[in-house]
C-alpha cells in the first residue's frame, strides 16, 4: 500500500513517541528539553487549532510526522511554520520530502503568505538540503544558538519560503 498522509490524532501518539524521544535524545535537531514526558511532548506536537499535525503512514506503521500552523499569533499569523520528525527506521525513503511537500501545499491552501523555519540546525545538512530543494532559502543564521551533542555550539538557520496565494 502507498504511504498516506493524514491528520494525526492522540491515538497515534504511542507510535510517534518512541521516535520523537529518540530524535530529541540524540541532541542534533531539536532544542526540546531532554526530560520531556510523553504527555508534555504530545501537547507540544499535537497542538490545538490553528495548529495542525499529520502523520505519514504505510501499512499501518507511522513513518513520520509533521506539525504546522502560524509562526506567530496576531500580526504574524500570515506566515506559517512547521516541524518534522521521521522515524530513524524510515530515513532515506522520501518520508521527509513527502511531508515537506504536504506542508508547503497545506500552507498555500490555507492562504499563508510564506513559511518560516525558525531553527534549522546548520549541521543538519540533510534537512537544510531538503528544504532548499523545496525552495526555502537561509535568510540568516544565529551563531552558536544550539548545543549539538556531536558538534558543540552550532548555528541555527532561519529559512524562508514565499508562497503564491
């Protein structure tokens, strides 16, 4: 069966939590606290509207997830943002690209003017390359803003994609 992207529900959390926890613990891509409980992580990821989360599922297995919505409230809500997690067992299979394409289209369909990623770790070269291939560009880098487990202090890219509305 082809992978399907669908809205995430709280029933999906037990399948998301193991790879969420593993990715955060690796210390290479997310600045979430290391001691998040499953419930705290679920509340961060499965935000209420206007936030929206999806999963990419294949043969009953959740391979990845993304969350999206306005980057800022009020006068900044015309610019969207998103975060992504791909199960380590599914890397290299196009899951991130499929989720990225879905998120870009979701923002277009919802009338956002642009998408801004606030904190793409500069040493996460696979993600940087993926977002650039989807049209994002690095508009700035905050030096030494992330403590990478493997690389020490590294920069966080701010990436931007204008959308046609």
